[in-house]
C-alpha cells in the first residue's frame, strides 16, 4: 500500500515537484464530480471558494508550467458561476492513477 501511495504522489510531483495536497484533493474531487461549480466543490471539501478557485487555476496552469488538467466553463444556468471538468490531460492522469490500484 505504501508503494502505491508513493507512486500516486510521484505522478503528481512529475507535473510539479511542489504540488500541494489540497490541489491534489481538488483534482480528485473534480474527477468524481465533473460539471459541478467551484462553489459546490468548495462545499464538498469544506473549504472556501477562493481556495478552490486558486487551486483550480494551478491545475489549469502552474506558474509558467501548463498543467492543463482541468478546464472551467461558464455555467449554462448562471454565467456568474463556472463549472469544472477534466481536460484530456486530466483524464489521462486519472487513468494512470487508476492503474496503480
């Protein structure tokens, strides 16, 4: 189990060596609940919408590094809200994670 956990963390560290656990948690939540808004994800994780927004920005781009794991789209119901989903790169990472189990 420890070996799998380390392999899991190394997948994310290969994207950025200092990626934070909260960023990883948000990626995993988005992977399970695609199409939800940032506010909904914040409630699921019991964190602020500002924190979710900041971490989603990191998952889209990390400083100058294009992570490109998530994308944000305006909600069809309310343009003030953004829905979140995985990009093809995000889906590929998710498949790599599932292969570890």
